[in-house]
């Protein structure tokens, strides 16, 4: 049974990956289906891995016998983005997902590929989970990632908190509690994600959002061969119209002053180029 776990920095394309994988034959990808707070009640990481394996087994039974699985969804479908194209009075975007049964109406073999994604929880437990499961992570230009966090009204990361990450990693909770500036907390959280990916995943297990978009989804073929036929119409959201350009400038300057985990997978030039692109998009309008 091929059970695959997807993690990544939040707002880097984990939901997009689920949407793309659900278009492949004999593959089901679920968007944050589990109650990750149950993980905190487990005695150790091994017990969490057991819990995930049991969930996968129950999900397989449900899909074969009843044709549905539990997942976050939008009107019964796994979305490619959980942020709505609607904003509140402050100009930040709303969300529109719900949690419940999702029907899967394609043929599934006895040994179909089941994919489960939980970015923060799986990242916190990656040292153990990567020894028991196939694990992959998606990452995105750090400036675009932070800009996206700040565009969402409902997102805890906007305030510099990763609730389940802090619950499962006491060091992260302690470090964040010592910082008063939300942006500094955000950058620390981003560094925490990147550091865990570098330490507990081989580099070949990482996918860059930018590569996923430019390859029209074919980048996934490294892990899911059927994606070699992908021809999805994908466009980069790294300079999304909802991203505050003045804030992007501040975020970019702060990032460029940092050293360490931020630059494991991206370079300062990547951030500088995105800053320039964001500035160009303002002038174009």
C-alpha cells in the first residue's frame, strides 16, 4: 500500500499538489483530513505514525466500500487553493473550506496511492514520519510565502503563530514566545520549516512551487510517474494582486538581512528578483 505524506511551508502549493494528484489515475490526495490535535495526545512520534497508518487503512476501506473519504473540501471537491477571491474590510482574503466526506468516483485498484497532506503537523514530526512513510515537501520563494501569510485574514501565521507546530515542538513555542514582533515570528517559523526539511528529507524529496508551475505539473512525475503527461494551465501567484507591495518591500529587506535556514533552498538573488518583479507590477498598474 503506497501511503504518501505531503508537507511543506504553508501557502506554498500543498493544496495545489493535492488537486493535481487527484487528476491522476489510481491516486487519491486528501487535504488536511485528520484532527492533528490528536497527535499531541500520543505518547511519542511512533504512536503518531501508528495513528496515521490506521487512518490510511480506514480511509482505504471507506473508499473501496463506500466511495468517499474525509477531507477538507470546497463543495465536495479538493480545491487547488483554500483562499477565496474575496476580501474583508481590511483587504485580507477569506477562506471557504469545510471538513467532511468527499466522493471519489474514479476506479481505484486495491493498492491505489493514498496521499495525505498536513503541512505544520507533519513538519513538526518529520524526523519520525520520514522513517515510516514516503514524505515530500513543497517550498516556495520565501518572500512570496510570507506575503501570502499576511494576505489572509484568518491565518494564525499572519500573527506569527503556528499553533499545532508549537504544540508538537516545545522549542518552537519557546522561541516564538520570546519575540514580540509578528514579522520576526513569521520569519522564525519559516526558518523552522526550512531547517526541518533540510535535516530530515533528502533534497530530491523537495518540490519548488516555481518548478511545479513552469512544468505545468510535470515536476510531480519525479514521485508520481503518471504526472509526466500533465499539461495543466498553471500561473505563478508570487506577485499576487492581494499581496501588500509595501509590506513585501519590508519583508524582503528583513529576509535579505538574515543568514541561516532561509537560504538552504533559495538564494538572496531569488528574493531580490521577486522584489523587483513586485515593484514592476505596481508600475504596470
